[in-house]
């Protein structure tokens, strides 16, 4: 029983350090999006849409979110755009909408992070 508890404590510590740990760069997208649960959910939704080759606009994103007010989500998006973690383009079919895209550098940072976590979990 003690070994089982130690195993789960070490596993929790590994995941905590990897998911919640600080990255060295102050310009890190992961650090920015890990700051709170709303930011993290936004990041996952945008990355998921990136892999689905699906454009995302604010209204769709807001409706899909399980947390965060309209203003909170808008503020996070505006800050991420200002830091160049995200960028926007006018929607080709509806010029009133702006499509939101995650920068490829952020995607690469996310992929590297997941590969590192996978390797650590496989070695655990």
C-alpha cells in the first residue's frame, strides 16, 4: 500500500511539474496559456482547431468554452494577439468576422512539451 501511494504521489508530482511548472522564457506561449483555467481551455481549443484545419472565430469559441465570461475570453485573446501567440484574419465568407489562428511557433512549443511529457511518463 505504501508503494502504491508513493507511486501515485510521484506521478502527481511529475504531472504537476510538467503542466504547471514554469518555463524559462518570459515569451513562452505555454507559460501564458497556463496562467489560468480559461487560458488553458482556450489554448486547447485553438490547437485542436489547428489540427482540424478549422478556422475559429470569437463567437464560436465563446460558445464552446465551459469557463470564462465574454470579456475575460476577449481580454485573454487580445493579450495573446499582442504577444503574437495568436493572429487574426478577416473571414473570407463573412467580413464582419475575424478568424483566430494559433501561431505555428506556439504549436511547435506545445508539441515539444507533449513529447517531453510523454517521454517522462513512459520512463516513469
